[in-house]
């Protein structure tokens, strides 16, 4: 290839890399609203550090319960600078992922790949669903992936060309203070560097400089850890990796990636790895991927969805595939097969294209309890990331946390298994049910779990947020102090319930006085200003106590933080818009669905007499309409004359389901049981499945006057979204409905609307 052709190839490749960086950013931005609850564990440490309490989770308790020191310190820096930390961490993660294709391309070239061949690992990084999903989630995964992608190339450049500044050592040190498994990658590099220095004395000075650049930051952090926390490793080690290897979990985790998530990558890896070992760069790539596999075998995998520990493996896998394929092409060209490179590129790229398209069009793709969980970005599923409004975040378990904030006072000790968001917005001392921030529970001191829990009787938690399937919480209920203090369940929120001892509360748990509840919700909004639920919780509380001035202020603040809530309290008057207060049944609670509710069937669709926002599922679309005569409330009511259901739009399940309204049976005949006739029901979906359940709650027959109904139906944990339905089930006649409202037990009673979107709010696309 001439110099001119080489220059053109390099220019074209650079343009392609820029495009791939843009694609990586586009892919990551789709997941921008999602935040994993564990991110708030690091934020709690960062908050305490920035406010003078030290690098601790509970002030006064020095336990290293985070596994990302550099990320946590970065969050503390953002806090000191007055920058919203969660938002800044999200953009930092997206910036890391945006740069990843360029880093992967540069690393591939340093590993010995030609310019165009080096585009393959960059492309894999740009489209990978795992990398995109974790980019804005608030954890350190994107930074770790970027550093790990760069490390082999920097080492290869050092060992082939040398380096004036020991950048590879500095990146190795950055790895050490970013993730606890970093020594697995650093130690082999140290051994190679030492062996090179022993073989060639002229390299010893450079090797010493390199070792010093690596050792000083690492030893500084290790010294701090020992002095401050009293241990050589983070407490997370004892929680996640202190009980040996986990081959069974590892196999499931590996299958989730190679079989379900990236089968073509897995197949190509098996073919490419032996060929990659023929070159020095390929051996580095294989070693890096092997170490990542070893780490996952040791850790067993990860409970979080979307293969968190496989994201860092994607660039390493790309290096192995590309170097192996290029090695094969080189062999064939040497034997006179001039077309071999093009054939091999086609054989590698073409099978990867469907996988790449799949990754760019899905938002969940992983193995869940032995079944593939697949969710498209374009389907109306409750787990869709597009279930959002402009500018909002979805943070951990905010519905539950908002409830807890209204019941548990400041200073009370809480035992729970989901400590992230609750701890970050409440400042309450926490007993972590998994031992992440408690050295005794994690097993770091070698004490038996039962003995440790029994010792809590000296200062028992004042509140237990109980969950099924959490061993420590279950063991608590068997202790003598638990029985002696008379703990009892007081409140339940879906699969979590609140227990408290009668000795502390007198056997009763009421909501906090309004001013205390306002103060706690204000703190939550201050720390996570883009979470919808906290804004809505305090607006609902202001309405409940009749504080119109506070309500108006909270409505304005919600609109400032989240653009789609700008019109939240307008249209009536006593809220932000002035005048009378908005109608209770129009209050927003969960504004994630774009369709406007039509509780009284007053608004008609453009097609004519059909109520807007309600659709037939299934049946004859002509069998229902909104009629003006005979309405119970207002001027319109829904009448169904065909054997069909008419349903609201889908909305997320956040607790047991409730439906209320008015019904009238008009000469309904043919019903054979209490579920046939003028009926109401829910249609519910299950995550990762196309199956829908149809629990029919109640039916009426004969001829009746308008009557009120209000029914509750327990939602199973596997249900992810619902739609409220009314209709005529296996009967003849006419079923009339009016003022139908539906919601969940987690929603305040005055916010039960089918799709939970304010009539005037601008919904997300």
C-alpha cells in the first residue's frame, strides 16, 4: 500500500471511529433515566465525606462498603463543587462510553492490528447493550471498562516502542483505585516488567520508574485503607467473594452472555482465541479476557440485570476476535490466498450484524431464572426505559422510599436490604441486611451470623424493613430480643413491609407529623432533584393537609426540575396556577404513560363517539361508545353493548391494584356466574413474557341503577404493568360505566387514575 493510500485509509478509519463514538453515545443516552440503587451507596459515602463526616456510610462506623474508590471520591468532588452528583456521574459515564470506541481502536492498533481491522473491537463497543445500559446508571462500570480497554494497548506500546512517561503504570494505578479486581490485571504486568528488566539490565531504570509510578498511588490508597478501615481489602470482598469459587453461578452468568446476549461473539471467540495466541498482541488480549473470566468465576457473577461484569469483557473479546481473524488472514495470504482477508472479514462481520442490530433495538437481554428476558425498546412494556418524562430519573425504589420517609423519623436505626437510595436521602443509620457496610455481618471478623444478629439486642434496630429471601432478616425474627420487643408488621408495600417493636412505638406506627414529613421529603428532593416520586409525594402531602402555598411552591419546583411537569398544577387555580384547587382525581402520581386519562369519558377521540384514551381489547370496535344521555357524573358515560373489554393504557405495577367507579347493568342477561355480565378487570403483564393474565374482579347482571364500586386485587411480584378494563363479559345487554379510576396501593388514594398522567402535562415521546 502506498503512502497516499495508507493516509486515505487512516483518514477513513478516523471518520469511522468518530461515527462509532457517536453511536456509542446515542446507545447510552437511551438509558439515561435509569439509576441502579447501588449507586446511592457510593453517593452516601461521598455525601458524608463532603460534609465532614469522613468516608463512611454510617457516621462513626468505618467500614469500606463501596468497591469503587475513585468513583466515590469523584462524587464527593462534585458535591464540594456544588454540582448535582448523580447527574454529573451519569454524564461522566456517558463520556467514558463515548470515548470507548476510540480507545478500543487505538488499543487494537497497538496490539498489532492494521487500521481497518482495528475497527472491529471499536464497533463491538459502540453497539453493545451491556456497555450502553451501564453507562448512565451511576456506577463505575463505564470508567472501569474504559481503563481496562486501554491497559493492554499501553502495555504493548511500552514493551515494543517504550514510553517517555509511564502512562501504562498510571492507568494501572487508576485501575487499582477503581475496582477491587484490579490486582488480577496488574500483577501479570508487574511480572512481565520484572522479567524484562532481569533479562536486560539497560531496562532496569525505566522499570524502576514504571514500578514507582504504579506503586505510589496504589500503596497510598492501601495505606489509607489499612489506617482508616483496619483491613487490607474492601469489606465488599468478604460479602461477595469470601466463600470460594462459584462455578454454578458462573456457568449461568457465562451462558447469559455467550448464549443469550452475544452468541456470535461467543462462537467467534472459540474460533479466534487459538489463532490470537500466535501474536504478542493476541496473547495480551487472551490474557486479559481470561483474567476477566477468572474474576467472574471467583465472584460468581452479579445479581444486577444486563450482565454488569461482561461489559468490561466486550473490548477484550473484540481484541481476541480481531487478532485471531487477522492472524488467520495473514497465514492464508502467506500461502498465496490473496482474497483471504476479505473473505475472513465477511465471515466475521456478517454474523455479527444481526447481533449488533439486536443490541441496538433492545433494552434488556439476559438470562433470568433460566429464561431469556428480552424487552424491546419499541414495545409498550412496563420495563421500557422510555416509560419516562422529560428530564426525570428513575432511581432505585423511590415509591417505597417516599413511604418510608413519611413514617420513620430522623435518627432512627433501620435494618434493610436495599440501603442505597433510602440511606442517601434520609441520613438514618442503617443496618445492611447483606453486611455490605457492617463488618460483623459480612463475616470479616469470622463471627457466626446468628451470634452477630443476636448481639443486636444491645441496640436493636428501631425499624425493620423486611423482605422475603433475605437470610439475615429472617434470622432476626428468631432472636430472643426480636421476640422480647414484640416486633410486629405495621405497614406493607408490595413485597416489603415495615416492622417495629411495641417497646419503641407502643404498638402503632403513624405517619410523621406533617412538618417532619415535609422536611424529610424536602431533603430527598434536594439530593435527587430529578426524581418524580419525591416531588409528587410532597405535593400530595401538601394537598392532604390543605397547605396551598406550599403546594404551589412544590409544583413550581417540580416544573423547574422536570420540564414535563411544568403544567402539573395549572388549569384549576389554587395550585401553581391560582384559583380553585385541581380536581382530586386528576392528581399526578406516576406520569410515565403518554396517553391522557379520561376518567369520566368526557373527551372523545377524533373518530367520533369513542372515548379518548380507551381502546377495545379484543372484540368488535363498534360495540362501545361514550353517550351523553344517562351519565352518572358530568355529560358522558361509557356504554358497552358488545361482548368485549374496553381498557385504559398500560401503566407500571407498583403495588396491589385498585379500581373504583360507577357501574350500571342495563338488561344484562346470559351471565352464568359472578364474573360474567357488566364486569371490571385488570390485564397484567409479566416481565420478559408475552403472556397476559386477566383477573376478572366483579360482574353485575340484570337491571340496576348506578352503583359505586371499589375493589382491590393483590399483584404478584412478577407482574410489571397493568391496564384497567371494563366491559361486557360473556353476556348480552348493555354495561354502563362512569368515573372509572384505577391505580395501585402505593399511590395515594386521591391519585388513582388509570394511566397516572396529568391532563395538562407534556409527556415524553
